[in-house]
C-alpha cells in the first residue's frame, strides 16, 4: 500500500515502503541497440507533445504491436557532434536497469533524427506534485523522495556513470498518489574514469557544484552536491544559492556559503540539516558519497518515525518557487522564439 487516505482527499505518502518493493516498470528490461535505416513510424504512432525541457522535445507515443503507451524523445542532428551526444545518452540509458531510473524501450537513427523510446511516466514533476493541495508535505515524505534519488545515484555511480544535471525537473513521479519517483534526462550524463580529469561547462547554475562553476575536476561528488541543493529546496521552499541572475548564482555557488537561518527551517530536524551539511561541502573530496548518504541516520530512521508535522511554510514557499520557475521557463522560451525570429529575419535580409 502506498497511500493512506486522511479525511477524503488528503494524500499522506506512506514512507514505510522501501524503494525496491512494488517495482513498477511497465516492461522487462530490453537489450536496446540503435536501429539504423528502419522507420520508427512502422512500429510506433507518435502522438502529441508531452513536454519540453533542456532535454529537447518528448512526445507521447504508442507501440502499434501491443498498444503500449510510451514516451519518445526525438532529436534532429545536423552535426556529427550532436549525433554522438545523443548516441552517448542512449548508450548510457540502455546500460541502466534500476527501478528509480527511466527505462529505455527502443531506439532508432532515421532521417537525420535520433529517436529514444522510453517508458511513460505519468505523475508529473516531483515539485509540482508536492505543492498540490491534496499532498501532505512532511519531513518524512521528503526523506522518502531523497532516499530514492540517492538509491538511483548510488547505482549509477557504482557503474561509473554520473548524471551531471540533477534538478527537480528531472525527478518525475510515477503516479499522482504513490511515492515512487524516477530520474530522467541523461543528456549530460558521462561515463567516468577516475584516472582521467574531466571538466564540464553546462548544467543549471542553481544546482551546479562549485567545481562546475570554477571549471575544476568533476566526478560522482558533483551529483551529490546537486542532491544537497534539491534536499534544501524540498525541505524549505528556498534555493540556497540562487541570485538575481546566473552570474550572481554562480558566484554564490563558488563561495559555497549558505544558511539555515530561515523560518522554514525551524520545523526541520537537526539530523536533516546534518544530511544537507554533509552534501553542501565545497571541497569535493570531503563531500558525502551516495553509499554513505544511504547509511545516514536521516534516511535510515525513516521507517521508524511517525510522519511528523506538516511543513506548511515550506509548502507556501515551494509554491512560489515552482510558479517562478514556470514563469522563467515561459520567458526563456519567448526569448528563444524572439531570437529565432531575429535570426530568420537577418537571414532574410542577408538573402535579399
Ligand atoms: C516521460 C514523461 C515525461 C518526460 C519524459 C518521459 C522525459 C524523459 C527523458 C528521459 C531522458 C532524457 C530526456 C528525457 O535524456 O513527461 O515518460 O533520458
């Protein structure tokens, strides 16, 4: 049972479920290789758009053979580099078999586009779900979500794969009632060789680790910082490093200074704060690893504690946070369209 109904509509997540029982994967893991010169439309019907993000465009679709609903990410490529990036993403996804990671179903390279068919996840983004009127947000519910994220990341790190873009938008809920989540978007994920140095210059400033903004060596520890930021936001509705713009945010991240001196944190337990403190450590080598995060008292004690107080102030602040992000996303797409229009206009001018 993943749901306790309190009064008529209130939803209490039953955090006693460990992430591994009641596994909801709609199909058996498949050995996916990219099919070439096969038209995906022969096997699948592509339906309306599901969403757009840093990951590109994802459409709803159906397997014509068994009528199973799926999600498909379609990426057109012009340059060899773009193709290689998407191939890496598909290859990484195909090597990950975990209940808290989106499951790949099929892949095609056809007509200068790469198609990645995946399981359909219908519960929406985690933060959208927790701000719902019916959802009772408690520290235990937060710990239940964070434990599943740590579980997936520990699995990835054990396979020497790093995600590098962990943020709330990339955590989806399986349903509107249960507590299960899945991690999506492996567009920035990398195979990691501990003997080789790796720097990157991408991701979302607000959730990026100091080593990313300072262009220093990154590694599995980079994902752990992002989990610390997600956890801070989930428990308080506040973003620890966000500034007026990306430059200010990156400066804040580089100093790695943050505080729990806000009213939202009054209701948060010392053990939860200790969990965050062990992740938001500037020196990457001293940061808590995924394996140890799963052994941290905050995630271990989860099963034995009562649900605890509802975090009403956090929820109010989270609502504001989510609405602001929606606005920013909308503004960014308008800016993008304007830029495209300008580009195509200048193209017209240049051609006349
Ligand atoms: C869904 C439903 C939905 C979005 C997605 C899947 C997106 C998945 C996705 C997974 C990736 C990736 C990009 C997007 O690189 O609303 O079932 O691994």
